C-alpha cells in the first residue's frame, strides 16, 4: 500500500485567519480541562467523597486516554477529513466537560475524564497537523508560535491562574462549565473557516483492534505507575511491579506488531528515519520534564511552603506567560523573517531554564512573589525559545503523510517526559523531607541551649497573651515543631529546583552525542 494514499492531502485553497482562530480555541479547551485537577483536587475530593486513591483514577484515566488519542489520531485522519476529526473531538470535549460539571458520581467522572483525555489527544494532533497541511512552510514559524500559545502557554500559565480564581471565588464546576461554550464557539469557527479540507484516505489500512488493545493497556499501566508510583513507594508495592511488567510486555507486543505489519494503522515508525525528527523527539522528552516538572514545583512550593492561596499560586505563573509569548514571537520572527535556523535558539532556551531553576533553588520560607518573579520570567522566556525550535526541527522535514504520526509520537514523548519529571520530583521531595526531618530533629533535643532558649521565648510570649504556663509550654513545642516541618519542606523544594537545573547538565551532553550520532548515520545513509 502506498502510504501517501492513506494520508491527508494538502488543502487546495489558501485558508484565512478563521482556521487559525478555530484551532487555537479548540486546543484551549484541552488546556483548561487538562489542568483542572492540579488545583481543584481537594474540592473535587470533598464533593465526590472519594478517597485519594479513588480520585487518582481521574488523573490516570485522563493521561492514559490522552496517550491513546495521540497515537490514534493518525488513523482517524487517514480515514476521515482532518477538520472533521477536530470538530468531532472539540464537541466531544465540550459535552464531556458539561456533564462533568453537573455530576458528582465518581465512576461517571472517571469515564468522562477518559473521554476528555481522548478528545484532548486528538485535538492537539489534528490541530497542529491541519496548520502544517493548510499553510505553506514559509509561514509555519509564526503559525506554530500561535499554536503553542494555546497548547503549551495556556496550560502552563493562563489556565492555573483562571482556575485558582474560580475555585477560590466560585467552584471547580465553573471550570468545566466554561469549556462548553468555548468548545461550541471553536467548532462553529472551524465549520466556517475557508479551507478546502482533505478527503478521507480511501486506501487507508483497516482499524487494528489487537494493536489498539495493546496500546491502551500500555497507556493505562504506564500512566498508573508514573502517577501513583510514589504513593505506593514504587516497586516496593506488588501492584506497581505487576502493572509495570504488564505495561512493558504490552508495549513490546505493540512495537513488534507494528514492525510485523510494516507500520500498521497506528503511528508509523518511518518518521524515525528522519534525523531531525529523532533529535527533536529526544529533546521533547527533556523539555517535557522541564516544563511539567517546573510547572508542578513552583505552585506547590508557593502553596505548601509560602502559604499562598490557590488563586495567588495560579497568578504566580501568569506573568511568565507574557515572556513565553514574547519569546515565541521573537523566535518566529528570527526564523521566518531572518532565516535563522531553528536549532540556533535551543542552547539559549536551555541555558535560561537552567539559570532560572538555579535561582529558584535559593528560595526560602521568607521568599515572596517578588523574590521569585525574576526567575519565573526567565523560565518563561527560555521555554518559549526552546519549544518553538524543537517543533520546527521535528516537523519541517516530514512529508505530508508522515505529519500526523510524527506529531502524535512527538507529543507522546513530551507527555511521558512530563509524567516522569513530576513523578521524580514528587519522590525526591518526599525523600528529602524525611531525611531533613531526621537531621533537624536531632537538634531539637530539649537539652540543647538554643532550643531551650527558643522554647522559653515562645512560652513567655504565649503566657503574656493569656495562656497558663502548662498550656503555653505545650503550645510552644507545637509551634517549634511546625516551624521545623516547614523548614524541612522548604529545603526539600530547594533540592528539587536544583535537580531540574542539573537535569540539563546531564541532558545536554546526551543531546549533543545524539545529534552527532544521527548526523553520522545520515551521512552514511546518504
């Protein structure tokens, strides 16, 4: 079978801005729905009366089905019109969010989160594929910068700020309610956009049921292990061992089936024959770990150590979104108007992220938003330079029939990197907190002079405020203990910030070596 026959053709007409607006609005629905649990966790647990372990399935279901959406999108695009798939996914996302806003049944919410994840994966792949197919290569830097504003900037900065405000002022249900009209508007704009959509691929391969089952099993097991692994102390828990083994076996089975079928009906491995795509795929894993990892650390530090409200924690990242957008537009200008190669901005982006995380590692319990803002802004600018570059490196040299597969695999790599990054940082913080508590606890012996003086001072203050001596003494012990707990957590977060900076120290040599090896392989093949 000719692979091009199963792929969408380039559109015949020159589309206008309506298509771009519709695509960005559609991916915004995923940005809002995908991040709702990061800040609304406690409120949703209270309303659904779920245990934390039961609630975890909302995260697992979304992440697993998002992976499936990433890898199922090429098949859907090959059989249906690209825009049709996107409109259907947008409406499905809106409907799932509307029902989730009026339901507190946990089983129904888990199913709806799965549908949201599947729709989100399809939206991200079909939206970016549509932009690449509909517009000439010369306009892609600016278009991909605009797309990144909806797919990367919004979930990293805008969505947390909006959600924190809604949760503090109203309820988590308003977040889901807001997605529905946005989805309807996006679908309507996509229907009105002046684009001659590609016909369905009549020669596309039939749906691979066994391959899809293996893929779904891999996605569920991988998502559960990465999201809940730290909760169960990783491989000390039999269920994690079993799920990791089942997921690895299913992944090997899926890869073997893909090779045996010559690519099958799901993403085609032929994209890895492209040197630039392979390099960008490796970078996407590291970039995903940095984006999601730092996006997890900063609000968590603000809430758990600095005592910020959810709204204030969400607003903390909002200014970095402006620098993120400025960096995207600057990089697009350099690449589109000045013909600067995309790889030129990668080192600057990596360096800025490293410096920003190093600066944040100096934060303490006395830090405030103003103390952290310079580092947060620098992080946003660095991410903007990095993400547009790797996007153009990955897809600029792919053929039209390879685009959907390449985008799906690239997004999967970034998502895996993000889950691994967050899981690793959660584990590091927990271990460091326990270790720090042990060390600091040895200095709180009642016989220590400094500790005794501190306890006496706190007891005297409490006694002056009306407590009897015995109650004041007990309360002073509690206050000093809480201060120690806060200090241990602050030190653990400092270590985690430094770990993200050191990630690039390890990753950069690996990326350089990967680039050299791929270049030599391409030279030999040529």
